[in-house]
C-alpha cells in the first residue's frame, strides 16, 4: 500500500512541476517574468473547445486593458511635457522683461524727483522723456515677443492637425485592410497589420487623446466627448480654425456634413499635445497679456490722473502723458441683434487682469470674469435705447435694441501693450503744482507722482513690481510642479509596457502538452483516491 501511495504522490508532484513549467512557457514565451498568470480552464474532457482561440481572447482582452491604461498615461505625459516646454518660453520672457516694472519705472520716478522736485526744473527734460520712452519701448517689445509666442502656438497647432489627419487616414486604411483580410489563412500577417495600427493609434493618442472601442469586427476611435474620428469604414478629419481679423487666433474644428457647417471642438481635446497647446494659448498667454496690460494701465493712468489735475509754472492745467487704448468688445456670431457697442475705462484702479463675458438673458445682464468664472454685479443705467453697463472700472455702452440671448466678449487689454503711446512734446512743461496760483505754486503734485511706484496700484494691494514678481513666480511654480510629476508618469508608462504579455509562437502544441499533463495529473489523483479508499476500508475492517 505504501508503494501505491508513494507512486501516486510522486506522479502528482512530477506532473505539477511539468504543468507549472508549461503554463509558465505559455505565459512567458520570451522567458521573462511578466508578472501575470492566466487562469486556465481544464479542457481535458471537452476536445471540441478551441483552446487557442479562447486563450488568445484572454490575452487580447488583458493587453487591450494594459494598452488603454498606458495610453491614458501617455496623454498625461504629452500634455505636461508640452505645457512645460511652453511655460519655459513664457518664463524666459517674464525674466527678460522683469526690469520694466522695477528698474525702468523706479529710474523714471527718481528722475522726476531729482529734476522737478529737488532741482525745480519746470519742464519734461530729455532725461525724463528718455526714461518714459524706454518704458513704452520695452512694453511694446514685450507685446511683440508675446505675439511671437502666440503665432508660434498657432503654427504648431496647424502642423499638429496636419499630422493628426495623416494618422487618421492611415488608421482608417489599415482598419479596412484588417476588416477584409483573410485572418484565419494568414494570421501572422494579420497580427502585423494590427500591431502597425496600434502603433499609429498610440501616435494619434499622444496628439489628441483617444479612446479605442473594439467589439468583434467593430473598431472605433473616440475623442473625449464621444465624437468618433474612426468609425469602422468611416473617418472624420479635423481642420484648423483661424481668423481674418486676428492673425494669432487658432482653434480646431471639423466639418459636419449632416448640418453642412463647421463646428468648433476645442473643448473635445482637453489634453495631449494639441490640447495642451490650445489650453496654453487660451489660458497662460491670455493671462500674461492681461496681467501685463493691467500693470501697464495702472502705471500709465496713475501718472495721467495726477498730471491732469496739476498745474504748470504758468498756472495751466496739465494733460495726459500716455495714450491708453480702450477695451475691445466682440459680439457673438449667434446674436440676434446688432446694436452699436463700445467700451472705455472710467476707473483703472479697479481694473482686473481678466477677460469678460457679458450675457443678456430674461431681461437681465450678467457679467462673468473668465479668469476665475466669478460673476460680477454690474451697475446698469438705461435711457431709451442707450444702455450703460459698468463693472471693474469698465463702462460698456450699447446703443440700439438688444435681444434675449445676446453675448458679448470684453477684452480689456487686447491692444493695451501695442498702442501705449507717449503724448508729451519735447520740453513740454510739467504740471508740478497742486494750485493754479502762479504766485504761490508748490511741488505737491510732483511729489505725489514721484512716489507712485511705492503705491498699492494693483488691485489695491500690490505695487507694480510686487504684482509682476508674483505673476512671474506663479508661472515658475507651475512649471516646477509639472517637472516634478513628469518622471513618475514616464516611469508608469514603462511599467505598463512591461505588463503586456505575448503568446507562444507554438501555442497549439503547448496546449496539447498541457492537456496531456493535466490528464496524467488527474490519473495520478485517481490512483491516490483509490488507494485512499482501499486504505480506509482496511482500517475500518480491523478497527
């Protein structure tokens, strides 16, 4: 009896080792440990089941899951990598121009203090004019370089869209080839086509972010919102959206052949390379223009406001030193009315670094700051068909009938940097006095002006330099945070890539061996069960 037990146990142990080796061979055809094991069904009793097809489906489902997780991480990596590249460009520009609201403006005020207050010169001499001109020139140069970044984004987006369309076309063509390919007859070539398509999909995913849906013969690629760019035999290409009135504007859309119109889909591509470029253009570059615009009008109008109420040596009232552009107002193409609209500054001390949306609905006007999407309560003044809406230092005027649902975009600083202009003439008199009495003139107005750089001109809480440095540092911090996250996510891609498993080149033979080994294992188990039964009967008989 002991020999029967020993033989059965030895056989079971031997077959267990063989089965483990065969399963490991199936799971790890390259000899590497994938970290995953398949749960295999015993198919010994059912010779009609196609084991290869069943297990291949398990492999494909598992690898599809890993591929989807890897693509999600790829999108995040491409998104953050693109943001870092663009943020570094903006950070460089902000560092280059940090002297505008620090050294240049401080030099100007020191010169006014020396020439007008201390030396009692009563005109804009060459020193003051040069320092004023330097500030204007540097602000306009900032505008040129900001425009360069905006145009660079536009060109990059157009090039990426061309690449996206090329990939969509190639994936579409391969999908058709796979659909009609005799897979059962040439399985190796079919696998090659599928692998090629997967690589192209990875490229496309890095650009726009997509979701792959496979169900038997169906193969679809979706954007974030559910719009299909590949739907089996059909495809949808994308187009760049530009503007004749603004050579820096760029967005993305497609042609809806059912409605026969172009539709904007920028919100459907929130991440990946294209999404990051569009978001950087829409947010960071817009925020930079708005912040520098806000600082510019805070600086320029603070001098204007005091110089216009001062008096020169002859008792004449002063005038503007700078010309400041008015906010831009854009009507939505969906508006049902076309009144005359305009906007101007009435209190730059209340200016905010944001664009606005003004919306008329149910006989009520709503103003929303786009920087943080907070709602502003405007002051409304309506007389006949003349409507004034005031908010954050801006007065929006609408002359004519308006319709329910009308929308207006207000851009306070779209032309501020470009159109900042010095209005004074050479050796023009400085309005230094707070009184027009030439017999008792003082230096009070000049004293106030030369201390403005120390005033909390920005949002009533920061000096010009403090506000500039805070914004510059926020860009640097955002960039640093992304740079810290990126290595971890790149490592995740490698981990996920290594989690993929491959099938043996001779899987049919492997599973025949496994089935034989399973039969041997079960035979040894039956021997052991029979021996145990006989042993138990002997014990019961003699107990």
